[in-house]
């Protein structure tokens, strides 16, 4: 190596060292901010990042860093103690709660819904899907679009005799959990043979990755049916069908219907908020709806973090809810908000 | 020239008198030795830690399913029943399809670029090919979804099913229904992804064949093609095989592009038009939401299986190279 080369190397080393020092100084500067780490569900990520951002603007000393790594990952990290709180689209199971060293509280934050989307030749209007029809299609027992079960629910619509191509999510997801939770209530066959979960053993169909993967497959494949989150269908102008609710009515999903489902379930809401609101009673309740939860330890030893998290929860249940509809999330019903506000005092 | 000079230096016997440590340090030999050794050992350490971690974390699944893990084809996270067969099958089939399509294509292109094309054109095209090799896989996935999948469903699929579908023996590989997504589509997208590797590496290897080899063949009265096919290509075959195995390694581990076009359905089907699933794809799809301990452990065991597959295939590749090297120099 020549002298020149050596000098350049030494120079670049010095520059690198300087940069490191500067970076370290910058980190030290931000020491006044209280950093709270959280991780979990991807479905509510748009509203959570909005909330955390707005909250940070109002309380510049608190920064909540949320990683949308998926509900399963959020629960695992919470159990491992690597995050301050978690978030999940499905309530934790008793088994999972048993693994935790401290008690974990569930706080419903927003509501979401799942809608069926389809691509059937010659059909432009909204199709009606009875509970039996959706379960039959996803079980593989209903295979043609002109199946009597579909014809009966759609008087006046000329359904073709094409094969139904079933599309589902291939990645583990809260959307699949909500959808299969509904199917388990709609059909005993589904409940006993397939069950509910973020990932399941699908009896039939193609898998698409993410809402966009499912939508892409449905758009491209004639005769296909899939399911996507309401927020995704609305923001991307994807047409979707009506679903029969517990009262027998065919409803097209909208935010009011989702809140109605939650209100219907609020009456017998358990104290730990772990409740499924799919197929909720009520004429106006949209049947494939669900809460999504923040998972918060009941004991937080760091007083600063504890106060910040409690304050954030109060804000989220009040002013925070105003941001929901702009992002196509349904608001929590008043009764649930009141109950949650009381539960905040359990955090110690 | 300078490289050969250094090699000569290294090959030369050590100086008569023992050099002082300071002297050796000053010249950097010892330092370079220690640094390079550390890094080489680091690779070894990294690999063994990887295997160790996969082995330990897959304990639950290995204990519960044993060898059945390889033989059963149910993958049911709800009832905690896991079998890897459809994923292993899908990984092997898509990689095989990719290589069957990409090797002839890549080799032919490399021969053209190194032997026949004018140097300027060859250099320009190689630059573009190297660019292709650097394109992120998700881009190929998008290309797959919007171009290859519709093409397969509306044009290529019906033609293949209509023609090859009736041929005895191979007909079973070309049966409907044709959704556009499936093993063949994934194989084609993978082929598009790995072809740049084969071309780029093979071309470099072909260019290193000494000119004397070509001249000797031509002097003996061989035509240009004969000289290329019977002398230059056999001379370079170790390197060409290397490029093929590099391509295979990429095809086996590819995740994003495959999951976007394969249909993600863990079934074993003879038809190349059927939807399937690969190991890398299922790990990427399900890992984030895997909550149960056994479920997570089974996914990690899939990772171990993929590692083993790469290991075995690489071992076979080494054997193949050794075998062909033995016959090297006497191309028939």
C-alpha cells in the first residue's frame, strides 16, 4: 500500500469517528424524551401511527414507537418483556395470559370489519351472501355461482354457472382471524373441521399475500371471491357484497353498522374486554366486525412510563376517537368507552 | 501481470533467516493473516450458530413429529398438526422448472456474448444483465402478477394444456384447471430472476478460456462453432456449473416473488398449473402471526429443512464438479 493510500484511509477513519461522535451526541440530546416501545397488529397501524404522532405533538416529552410486526409478534414481544405494551387483532388466549409474569389488560381501541369482494361475469350490483353460502363456498361444498343457496339470496340476479375460485389470505393476519371467527359461528362444520385463527388450513382456494394480494387475484381471476378489510376496500374503491347478519338481514358494511355490532355486544361485555363481536345480535349489526386491542401490563414499574401510558389511553378514548372515521375505522360505542375509562385505574 | 507476480512471491520459499515480528508486522503479512483468518472463521461460526439456533428452536416440532414431518402434508395451525411435504415438493418443483428454462437460455446467451458478439456490444449487454441481477425480487413479483399471470391464464396455459396435455406420460404435468398462478408460473418468474446470474458468471468464465485453446482448435480445422462447443465450453464447464448452482441457490431461497405468483396452497399436485407453496414463502407469510409454540417451532423446522436441502444440493454440486473435472481436459 502506498503512502498516499494510507493517508486517505486515515482521513476517512477520522471522518467516520467524527460522525459517530456527532450521532452519539444527538442521541444523548434526546435523553429528555420518554421513549415507549410498542409492537403488534398491522390492521390498526394507520390509526395508531396517527394517534402516536398527534399525541407526541401535544406532549413533546413522550414518544411512542410502534412497530407493526403483526399480532402474533406483538404478543410474543410483550410476553418476552421487550416492549412496553403490545397490540393484537385477536384477544390473547387463556394459555397465553398464563405465560405472562404480570397481569395483562385488554383495551379495545377501534373497530374494523371484513367484507367479501368478488369478480363474477355479468354481475355488477351488490351480491347478497347468506351465512350458509359464505361458509359453503369457503368449505368447498358450494362450487358454482348458480348454486341454489346463492340464487335464493339474490332474486333477480342472473348468476352464471361458472366455477367459484376461492381466494384467501396467505399471510397470517388479523383479517383472517376475524373472517374465520365469523365462519366458525356461521357454520358448525367450519368450527369443527377448520376452526379460527390468523393462519389456518384452508379447505380450498388460492392464497394472496396481504389485502393487495387478495384483491389482485380477485380482480384478475374470473369467478373468484375473496375477503378484505373494510378500510382497504373503501380507500381503494373495491366493490363488495352484502352479508347476512344474525337477525337475517343482508347488510352492506359501513362504519355505522360496525359500531352497531359493537354496541350490541357491549351489553354483555366481559370485564376483561376479551369478546368476539362477529355475528353480534341486532338488526343493524354488521356480522364480520371486530375490536382490535392494546395489550397493557397491569403493573408498570417505571412511574414515568406508567403515567404516560395511562394519559395516552385517556386521550385515545376521548379526543383520539375523532380521528377514526377519517381513516375508515369505526368509533367505539359510548358504553365501551365508559367501561374502559374505569379499567385504566387497574394499571399500577 | 501483477497478480501472477504476487502469487510467485507467496509461492517462493521463506527467506533463510527468521524475520523479526516487527518486520513482519510492518509488512502487513501477519496482520493480514490474522484479519483474514478471523473473518474466515467468522463465516464458519455464523453458519454453525445458524444451524444450532434452528436446531434448538425447532426442538418442540422435532420431538412431536419426528421423521413424519417430512412425509405428511397437513399444515394446520388451528389443530397444531404440521407436515412439510407439500412445501418441500413445491420448493423442488419450482426450482427445477426455473433451471430447466434458465440454463439453456443463459448458457446460449453467455456463449453469444463471449464468443460471437463484438466486444463493445458484449460489454454493454453484460452491464444491463448485471443490472437485472440487482433488481429486488419484489419487482419481479409485481412483473409476475401483472404480466406473467394473465399471460399464463389466457394464452400460454390453454395452449400447453391443449397440446401437451394429451401427450402420454408428460400429459399429466399439463392438466387444468388453470388459474394463472401455480408451479409453472412461479418457475417462469424464478427463471427470469436467475438467468442474469447464469449469463453473467458463465460469460466471465468463458472469457477466461485462453485464446490458445481456441486457436489450436481452429488450426486443427474445427469450425468456429465446433471450437466453441467442443473446446471452449468444456474448458469452462466447472465455472458454468458454478453459475448454475448459484442460480439454484437463489431459486430455492426466493420468497417474495414466488409467494406472489404460486397460489400459496400447500398441496402436492402433478400438474404444473396447480397452485402450490414453497418453504421460504410459507415462513415469510406465517412467521409474524405464529402465536403457538409448536407452530413457531414447526416453522423454524421448515427453515432447518430448507437449510438441509441447500446443503445437500450444494454437496451434490461439489461432487458433480469433481466428477467433471476428472474427465476435464479430454473432452470427447
